[in-house]
C-alpha cells in the first residue's frame, strides 16, 4: 500500500471506530440484548456515515471528551478533537469505511455501556477499490442520556483481499 493509502486506512480505523450521541431514555442495563444490538448497530452506522460524508460536527458529537484511541500501527491519540482533525486531514475525500457484514458483535458492560467489535474495510474513493481491512473494538459509554464512544482499539491491519474478507 502506498503511504497515502496507509495513512488513510490508519486514520479511518482510528475512528472506527464506533457511535452516535443518540438520546436514549433507558440506561443500558434496562435494554434487552436485541435492543442493545439495534442501538449499537445504529450508532456504528451513524458514526461512520458522518465519517464517510466528512460531517465532522456529527462525527465529533459521537466521541466522548475522554476519548482514547489505540492503533496497532499509529500509536495512541487521547483527544476527540485530534481524532476529528486527523479524519479531516487524512480521510475526507480519500477513503470510505465499510463494516464487514456478519462480523459485528455487541456485549454489555454493566452500569456503564457496551463493547462493540467487528471487522471493517477501507476503500479508496478515487478507484472504488478496497485496500485495507482491520479489526476494531469500541467501548461505548452511556452518559447523561447519550451514547458516546470513549475508547477505540484498532488492530490487525492488513491489505484487503476479496479472497480473505475477515482478519
């Protein structure tokens, strides 16, 4: 992968992660497994819709103020504003993130929120070709009636192969 694509894939996975500041009347402990899965699936879709459209305001609104992002190749970022700036500078207009179907898993964290894990791939906008794939873990917290992603771990990065779609 060339350096621009590598940086784009790296930053795209930084966001993954995970996550819509969505109002929810019930704390996570009161949600059924099916409701929690629907909620986190919608949050993932909202986070990455904002990411893919370069709607940085909507993207930032889904990130907790205490966000920590851990990337196996890029290191650590400890600021939602730094992550948002990285998306603006390295992702917008260059890369699209796609969730790999069938890989999403959601698990509750009692009294706090939930963990989301899955695989996602990154595709160049110019060529339409998918160029990279990675695993991610998002820790969502439920705070003041909103779901926010507070931790992102992006790992197991490698080039995309149609023959081997999951890392």
